[in-house]
C-alpha cells in the first residue's frame, strides 16, 4: 500500500509502517516453515553420505582380509592393504566431519560404526553399523532398522 504526500508541490511516495510489518511477518512465517525442513534435509543427506563411506570402508576391509586372512583393527591407521595397517580415515571422521568412525574387529569378524559427532545435528540421529556379513543397521531413537 503506497501513500502519496504532497509537500510544497512535490509528491513523495513510500511504504507505510503497516506495509513493512506485513512484509516482515511473511518472511518470519516462511522461515519458520522452511528452516526445520532444511535442517532435516541436511541430517538425512549427511547420513546417506556416511552410509556410502561405511560401505567403502567395509569393501576396504574385505580387500585387507583377502591379502592377510585377517581384518584391520584400526580406522585411522594408514591403509597398506594388510591387517597390520588401517583403513586410512583421517582423524576417524567422515568427510563432512559429522560422524566419527570406529571399528571392532577380530581376525575373522568386524563391525564398523558411524556415530554422530557431539555438537552437530547428527548426534541425535543414531548410530550406523555394517559388519563383515554386510548387515547394515541404523540404531535411531525410533528403534533399530536396516538401511
């Protein structure tokens, strides 16, 4: 809604305070609707990325087993292709640094786990695991499921 004011023969046009308040209210309402959806998208996207990385790490474990007849027990150790080496994950963190990787392994079994890093939105998302049999689980607050 524009108003016109005539001062000494000149027309001045501008927005009223009501126009400004309505515009701000619309922006606030759209933000309140869109922000939670965007945050959920970021969490889901990061989880899918970690799942892909876990599968790649499990594949590396299988290569190590073929070379050494044993699995590696280190996530962050340098990858050598042998069980005495590691999987070569820098700092044991996912590429986007939202998940921390850990491994529990024996000579014939392993379980890789991705846990959300504290202080990120992923920390409440649950843990992802994969084992030597290819069993994939996601332990979320709503229960344990396959991924």
